[in-house]
C-alpha cells in the first residue's frame, strides 16, 4: 500500500502536512461545535477527538513514506 501511494505521487511531506492540518481542524471543529451547536460541550469534545485521531495515522503514513523514499 505504501509503495502504491508513493507511485501515485504522495510524499511524506504531504502526509506530515495532513497530520498537522488535522490537528488544527480538530481544534476548529471543537470550537465551532461548542459555539454553534446547542448540543453542549460533550458533542464538541467528540468532534474534536474524532478528527484529532486522524493526526497519528497521517504521521505514521508520513514515516512509512519517508522510509519508502529512502529505499529508492
């Protein structure tokens, strides 16, 4: 899978960028949900945690892609 992503042009920098962006998006979704929805803090927390869980996956893909780039 990692080799195929690399062949498609996905770089480790892209994955690291996506991980960093997902951290910002998690905070933004938490803040917007807290202010705009009447569902309370629990729902805002769930949105932030849900999106925040994407970051480690993107960073792990970045590491795997970096190793793939180094093997070429």
